[in-house]
């Protein structure tokens, strides 16, 4: 039966609700992961053998405040033509190591995140330059990423580019070689770009777990818009990610697909599946005009992050209607029930959503944080991110819950 309202988060279309954290973890999580793969994102291939090559170390960037490492994640068993994932990692020098880290999936190249000479514009970026896709120069996104401020807050910052993992076209990237190498799944169940990017984030996390400068219990993942959708998926599936920060992730991200109750006027499933079918598996577009037939909704994806922490940074419906901020807020509210299963408390709707301002000292581990800002990243959002991370990655002097 099609459902106009999102199903209760403890239900997945079978009318049964799990009532304990153990049942959620043991029965629901595995089924939910499979349903999200089957209806929305598709499967990613198993990870092939990989090698982490630290190709460069530059000890004095940001006037000595950070060390920059440039790492290549290589896959020796894949054909030579398979791309490598290039990771840039900034580690603060004035803190006690190991450090908490924020991984940010960028969409324009690692060279854009900071104006540092070691981050030269790679040849592949020049080759990609077309009339439609102009090349961004070194440091052109420095204001957006605020890497220096991240270092000053005592966090390491790691970044890799979507292009290395999946080119965001109907042609698959790295994961195509993995499928060929490891055996395939039926075409309609193969993951699209979002599943591939999430897969790539997990490979980067694996490097960070091996780097002695990084605390392995304090890895956060951040992504914006389409990268935010992929980051949420990675955070939902990969429990090594301690904090997930999907920023203005919208449809197929935090925002519910069933949106009637929120009067959201932004992107619909039909629009996203028509414009970007290569982000999904082959089935998602078939439900596009009838989302009530999905047994799940996006709050289920959010709930897979529990009991770890999630900060959904959002805009307002006035400033960024396309991302459906109200449908995102409702998704967070509905998902928070799963955090309640473990705690002797019930988070109220007000506790899990905040309009602007500073993050309170006792922020719950799931929070919708809204600012009246355009579809971009700003220093104010970063401040909220680091204030939240201080608490939930137990960093700095802020007391943790
Ligand atoms: C398009 C798409 C959105 C996506 C955005 C982006 O606008 O419709 O779903 O979030 O691109 O990634 O910037």
C-alpha cells in the first residue's frame, strides 16, 4: 500500500516496530541497509587490496601551523587504467598528536581548498576544463573550506575529490574496475555515483585510521549537496565514521522523499531521478512518481548513523528551497527516536533542531542546524561544525555528554 506519510522510523514497511536498541542493531540495521541499496543507491563493490603511498610531506604550511601530506590510495590488483584516490591531509603542528580529523569530499580538486604552492593544479583538472566546467584555480575554494581555521581549532583536515572516484557522468569510474575485478551484481543493482562516492570516502577513512597523527575514534565526514548525500550514505554504512555532517544535502540526502506534510516546494524524487539517474541504482527512477511505494524514507538513512553523531547543517526554505530544509528537519526529528532507544530520555522536537546561533554546550548527538544562508558553506557554519564536533568527538575543553 503506498504511504503518503513517511513510515515510523522503527518500521520498514512490514508494520512491525522494533522496540530495543539491540533489536534495532541486530535486526533492523542489516535489513535497512539492504533496502536502501535495493531501492535507492545500489551496491558498491567490495574493496580491493589497496596501498597507501605517502608521496609528499611538507612540514611548514600555514606559516608552520600545519604539515601537509599528499597521499595516493592505489589499487595494485586493478588494471593500470584504474584511477587512484588522491588525498590531501593537513595536520596541526601545535597540538598533541593524534588529532581528531574532518574529512571533506570536494568536487573541484584538492588544489582548490587552500592557496598552498604544494597543491599544484593537476594535469587532469586542466584536461577536464570545458566550456561548461571551468577549471578552478589553486585556493579558489579557500573561503569555503576554511582549512586554516580548522587547523586553529585543533583538527586535522583531509580532502579528496569526487572526480577521482566517480566522474559524475553516466560513465562509471573507479568502482567499474572493482566490479570487473571482483565479479558483478545485476546492472540495476549496481550503485551509481552516490554509492561510489560513499565507497571512496570509506577508502579515505581507512587511510586515516592508519595514520598515527589521527585519532581513530574521532573521524568526521563532511560533504555539501551531492557530496552531502554521499557523505550521509557513507556515514550511515561505515561505523568507523564518528560524526557525519551532511550540509544542505536535500533530496536523496537528509530530506524526506515524502514531503506533503512539510509543504516543501524543492526538488522532488522525480526531478532528481530524471536529471541525475546515474547517481542511483536502476530501480529508483521507477518509483520516482510514486514515492509512497518505497518501504523506507530518508530518515531511515539518517537513523543508521545512531548512536554516533550527526549534524545536518541546513539553510532556510526562503534561502535554499531546492534542498527542502523543512523536509530535512522533519527527517531529523523522526530519526531521533532511534537515538532515544539507547538513552533514558526522549529528545523533543525542539532539542533536535536549532535556528542559527551557537551550538549549545549540551547539544544532542543528532541535530538539525539551520542558518539563513545560500547554497554554500560559510565560516558561521564551520564554527557550528567545530563546536558540535568538540562535544561529540570529545575534543578541546568543551564538556561532552
Ligand atoms: C543539483 C541537484 C541537487 C544537488 C545539487 C548539487 O541542484 O538537483 O540534488 O544537491 O545539484 O550537488 O549542488
